[in-house]
C-alpha cells in the first residue's frame, strides 16, 4: 500500500478553518508529475488528460467516518476507483487528495505508487484508503 504524504500547507489551512474534513467534498486526482510538499492548491498539480474514463478535477472520495477518540482524530474515506473506458487511462504514478469545497482547491496529501501505472481499456485502478488506520490522524 502506498504511504500518505501531507502537503505542508494542509496544517496551516486546517488551523485556519479552510477544511471541514467531515463535510467538505474531497477528491482524488491522478498525476505523473511528482508532487512537492510545498505545493498548496490543485493548480500546482499537473493532472493526467481528462479522457478515457478520467475526469479533470478527479473523483470524489466519500466519507467513511470522521471521529475523535481519546484526543486523536481519524479520517476514513471510502476507496476511489478509476476505470478506463474507450482507451487507456494514464500514465500516472501519484494520487493526490484535495478539498474541492475550499475556495482555492487546497491540497491535503498524496500517495506515490512507486512506478508508472496505465489502466488499459475496461480495467480499473483503486486508490485503496486504509479503513483501519484512516487516511490521516491528528493527535
């Protein structure tokens, strides 16, 4: 499973009420360009082409749960699946989570799959969020 990497600006944006992780629309975009921890908004990310089953702006990641227990907050998202249709989708290596509700589409974090991925026509790729440990925890 790929490891979550947070964008540095996420911490400040969270403290300044840019994100409401329980109710905002969070989305996943795909890119083949390595994100940098210093990126702040979706416009900083070069997405793959919006064709063959991929929509520019990504796919919504629906909320599994958002809760605090013993002073630790955990965000759990349901998996996001991309399916190639009408041709191959990709090539990409990174999945990026951002807040589509926030005014500037602020970035949250990304996953590096370690190698380029191409989804051939009729096949799917699932961004497999960790249902046990959550996408992220804040303590």
